[in-house]
């Protein structure tokens, strides 16, 4: 299996939650490069509804943690008791 950076042109690449998350939070130039190659049509990327749902959840938690200046640990339980915070998230 080729490394992500060496993925052949024209191939199909399944994007998992981590690759998309790393792109959106800016921690993986390789994942960002893969998405850029997809935009250019060099590679074909696919994902699933489950991946997109998990990505939305994780980005929501990260945004809430940043907004509240809290660690992500136990944040879900906190948000369950304070749903108004989740409704105010926009990213």
C-alpha cells in the first residue's frame, strides 16, 4: 500500500475521520496535500456519512473546548448539561 504522500494519480482514496480532522485543524500537511490533489482532480477521494458525522462531532468538541477554554476530557458530559453552548457554536 502506498504512503499517502505517494498515492498514485487517478486512484481512489478513502478519507477517514482523522485525515479530514488533521486537515481542518492544520496538523497534517500530508492530509491537506491529499485534499488539494483531490480538488485538482489528480486523485479521487471518497468518504462515508459515518466519517462526516464523526468529523462534525469532533470539530464541535474542539470548538467548544477552545471557546470555553476547557480540556476536551469530560467536555461531552458538560455539554449535555449546557446544550445552549452547543447551539452557539458556528465553526
